[in-house]
C-alpha cells in the first residue's frame, strides 16, 4: 500500500512539472508574439571582417612575441598607418568631386538544400547591398550546394542576376560543392573561385520516382486518378506508367537540360559545353582545366587578401523566429547530435 501511495505521489509530481513547463512555454510564446513588431520580418547582421582578423592577429602576437618585439611592431604599424592616411587624403584632394571611399567587399553566404530555402535570406541580403553598393565595390558569395529543384535554383540565380544588372562585380567562392543547381548559380560569377577538392559540375537534369503499381496490382488494389489535360500527370507513384508518359517526361528533361546548357554557355562562353554538360562532376583543379572555374583558392584566402585593400563586411539576414521555432530548432539539433554521437561510437567500435 505504501508503495502505491509513493508511486502516486511521484506521478503527481511528474505531472505537475510537465504542466509547469507547458505553461511557461505557452506564456513565452504568447509574449513573444505580442512583442514582435508588426511588419518586421527580420534583421540584418553585419560583421566587419577586417576587425575580426585584426583581433585574432593581436591576440596571437600578444601571446607569442616578447614585449620589446611587440612594442617595436606597433610602432612600425602606426608609422605605416600615418603614411596610408596621408596618401588617402592626397587622393581625396586630387579627386575633382572631392568624394571618395575605400573599396568595400560585401560577403554573403548561401548553403543550399534541395528546395534552396536559403534564397529567402539571399534576396533580402542582396536588396540591402544594392541600396549602397557602387560599381567600385564587390560582392563575394560563399556558395555551397549539391543542387535541387529547378525552379528554386532558378530563383536563386535570378537574385544574382540583380547584381550583374547593377554592374556590381560578383565573385563566387566554392569551398565544398557547387553542383547542378549550385553550378547554375556559380556560373554567374564575374570571377569563380574553387578550392582544390571542391566538387564542381553536374550540368544535367534528373527525374526519379518510385512506382508501386505492380505491388497494388498483385494485391488487387485499384488506384483511381482523374485529371484534365493529356499530360497533367505523366509519372505517378501508384498509377501505371505508360511508354507515352515516359517519352513525354524524357522530352521535358531534355528541354530543361538544353536550357541549362544555354545558361552556362551564355555566362561562361569559354567552356566547351557539350564536353562538360554530361552530368559529371569534377574536382576544382579539374574544373579549372575545363574553364569551369577561374582560380583555385579557398574563400578564406580570398577574404584575407581582400582585407588588405578593402573594407570587408559579412552580411547576414536573420528572420525573426517564434519561441516555438527556437524550441523546435533546439530539439532538432539535440536529436542530430545524439544520432551523430551514436554513429561515431558504432563506427569506432566496429574498427577497434
């Protein structure tokens, strides 16, 4: 009897705790919704990368160099800064308009998935940059994408065309992969840079779909589909696929592929399109031999070099998220970490 009483008390306490957590979450969610400014979708986050690298350099110097060496180095740098400031003032005075500014490089990031969801932030970032960027400035896009839906990457590519139309120089750096739809975006660059082992290419089109018609037929299950228009549905998951439907899909795929090839050829006329538009991928160094990229370098190298002669700003547009979205993200990341740890542990155990 005592056991049942204790067990009942334990359940009551557990239920109370769960209820309290639910109430707190509900209150936070409600307050978050009330505090959100109407009409505001998100905010622009800007980081000056010159300062970021300078801080790292100063921290390392302070730990490695002797005080005497550090003092002498600071003295030399101040002298150099004065000379540069004097030169900049002279250039400004000699300019007829009297107005000049140091070149600015705006760094943005695009990490693509099948649906190219990152285009939502990309369009906002480009809109912000276009409000003040001039033809002497530059936009550098760090691109990572294995490709995905044609219409989604078509929209992402169209956002980059906005920069070209405004005559803002566009550099695209690929550290890992820019394939299929990713390369559709990458070929728009005035200068395309890739890491030595980055995956480039896959200029092709793919349509695939599982079909369970034979399984349904085996178990005498009917599948009905009513449509208007001869080609409203060609490939379906459960219906019988006819040769006529296959031929139509093949025709559509070939048409999209031809448009894709024309797009690449238009923006990178130096490539031999029929040799590279086979659906194959190449490493960065191989892609350079085929004129699919212009230079072999990582985005880190490019940005550090840019910091020597320009003010470099990283631009990131962050959408406002509700408390539910944030909690969901935390849960998702927790599950991902748990799965990753499990995979790593099983992989290690296997080879021990």
